[in-house]
């Protein structure tokens, strides 16, 4: 195939437009760098999407599609199964790899839960002897968390909870009725339940309007009141005149010569041709697994096992958050009068980790994300509502389901469901990894990934604790769980690896080039003008959602790149 070489040479080429790529573009263009961003998906403008549409306007009555697995009004185009982009697993592995194929990537999907990692999260080995410490501390990253809070906007409160540092917060919204009830139950059980930390602005900020509490964050925000890179980071980067974005660009490899990355080659998905672009610095921000795939596919005589992979660590130490959910019906919330409880498109309260792991049979903690209430109903909500009657003796078992009884049941149960979704930390292990499958390529001929991943007893015991805790809270509220406790044989209801969409760790940072891919600035040990700005550099994956730390690390890395370029070192 003929490769078309661009005559231009950029200061920086960034692969990916999600959290890390968006922050890198924002910082580097502000510093005066000439930046090219390559995005595998298409263009997206939140102002043109479905925020203000009624459920009945949804095509196919809200049914999901292959590229919108969360429904036709969900703003993220991508998914676990993308036509023409296969991936495989080893015989004993299940792994779900979610990819965003659009400008902004998975920042159009995430729940905006914006939790800082705490001091102990950077020194995990020192705490419990498992995994490895990061080469940086919380104090190294704190100034960037602070700048991030001020730049993007986040609500929350300051609490005196170990390893849960506060930030620069706007006032949080009031808890909803069911959240008040959960908090009361948690207070009685000595379980922490506090206001969420969400990157949804509750006051006007940097030219963006305050959230008006429509509750439709998953649809993208036409008022730019929540965080995504197309709403917050890319517009000011474009305004500098220093950013060019090419969409539908499927990057094949990082090009390399004489000890330096020279740029990247990509296939234009529209015309099917391959292009090569040159740059002084290459920043991979394609997501942890996609960036590992690019490095592993970038082979040369210097790096026969993949670019910047003299350690053999690229693709290894893959991690995802553990997850499980419990929902229950709360009689005190039944037959509630009609009222508006939409609020933000996410929880106003959450449960941070509150226990001492030294007294438990698992080493690392988890948090609980809360859901329920009387938000706008959509097609299929409260499906199988007639089965709720089985929980209560005053209704005929299995009765209802149509006609007058169905209407009565909806009025009775609507808003009475509460849910808890646990998100926990897994232990980083070398034998959880992704690698190139020599027998599988995507539709552009690029070798695909194969995953090898299994949970350990650490994760199973942790999820068992989640299930037991959430059920005890429902019981304290006087409610009934909607399903039985999953058994040990069912893994206590643990999610499939990858399903929580928090995968990190494939290009880990460290001080030792023999044991890590990147240094503390997310710069490749082997190739000093190559950087990674997604979740790949993580040494551990605390139970906190990774996006806020991806953003803070990318800001730190980008400032370092700008400084080194100004000094003539890159």
C-alpha cells in the first residue's frame, strides 16, 4: 500500500481525543505548540444531540444498537462490540473492551464521578505489601488536581475521611429523598455517606452555564455544564489556532528512527488510504489498551517486541475496577406523591471507603454509587413490574402486568427502588495482560489485541463484602432486595473484567526501566520524545474512578513536555 506522507511537521501529535488527549491538547496549544490530534471516530458536537428530546422521540423506542449499547439517546458512540474491530481472549478469559469512537471518546460516556486518589493510593505496597508503589506521591499530583478543579469545575464538600482528600469545590446539590434515606440508614450503621464529587458545575464557570438539573447527562450536555473534552477542553485549544483535528483516523503505529519517535501512520477510514505524519513529540492517549496495542504493533530492529518495550512490560499489569450491584424496593417510598427529583445526571451522595482493610479478608477498598428516585421515565423502565408484587404479601403473587392493575403498580412502585453499585480496587498483577493476537486483524489490517485476565480471591472477597453491605443497608431501610445474594459459584455477582470501563495499567510508570515503561512524567524510558497520557501509566487502580487522575497526570505531563521543548531537550 502506498503511504501518503504529509509535508508538514508538527510540534506534537496526539493520538486520541478523550480525557488525556483533550487535556494535552489544551495545555500544549496554550503553551504555543503546533498540535495535530488524531481521533479514530467521527466529529461530535454536544449542542446537536438529544438532551432536550422526550423519550417518545427516541428511535426504536430507546433500544440499544451496536454503536450505542446504552440506548439511542446515549451520547457515546462505540461499545464493547464494534464491527470491523475484533479482539480475542485466551481460553479461560472473559474480557469486555469498551471503545469510544467519536471526538471526546469515553468522556461522552463516563458518569462524571471525579474522585482524587489519596496519599495511600500512591504507596500501596508500603501499606499492605501487595503491588508496587508509584514513583510519584499525592503531593506531586495535588497542585494539578487543584488546577484541574479550578479549570473544569467540580462540586463536593470537605470531609475528614482518611485517604479521601478534598478539592476546590462548588456547592453540591441537595440530596434527593431516597438519598436522604440511604444516608440516615448509613449513619445508623456507622457507614460514611457524603456528597458526591462530580464534574458538573452548580454555578456558571469559565463561560459555561450552571447545571439546570434536567438529569440527562448521559445524552451529552448542550449547555456544557458537565465535563467532556468537546465541551470544555477542545474549544479553547482550537481558539488558539494551534490545534488541527483529523477524525476517522485509525492509527496503525508510531514511526521510529535513530532513537526517536518520528510521528505516526494512520488509515483514513473514509478513503481507506494510509497517511504518515511527522512530529517532534508523540503523545499516546488512545486509552490504556489501545495505546499498548499501538506500541506492541510498532516494531523495529531496535524494538522487536514493540516500541519502548525493552522491559517487556507493555500490555502487562492490566487492571479494571471490580463491580457488582444490588437494588431493592423500599416500602416507605411507595405511593409517593408526584414530585420532581431529576437533579444532576448522577448521584448527589455516595459512599466512600470507610473501613480498615487490615481487619478484612481483602486488601483494598471500594466505594458505592447510589441510584434510584423519580427521574424521567424512559421506554422499558421498571421492566417486569408485576414481579415486584412477589415481594409483598398484600398483592397477588405475580399479579398485575396489564390494565388497571398495571397502572396501580406503576403508581405504587415508581420511585421506590434504590440501588447500590460497588466499584472496587483490584490488585495489579503481571499475569493480567493484553498482547497482540498474531491471527487476528481489524478491517484495516492492523493486528488486534488478545486479553488474558482473571480475578483473584482478593477481588471475589471484596465483592462479597459489597453484596452483604448493600443488602444490609436495604434491610436497615426496611426494604427488600430485588434478587437473591449471588453464590460463591457465581462469583458473588462480580462484573466481567473490563465491563466497568476503568481499564488502566498497561504502560506503567516507575523508576526502574527494567520493570516499567514510563518515568514519573509518563515519558518512555526507551524513547524520550514519546509520552502516554491515558490510564496506561497507572501503577495501581484505586477504587476511585480513573478519569480525574488521567486528567491531572496529563496536565502534569503536558507542562513537562512544554518545558522540555522550550529548553530544547525535545
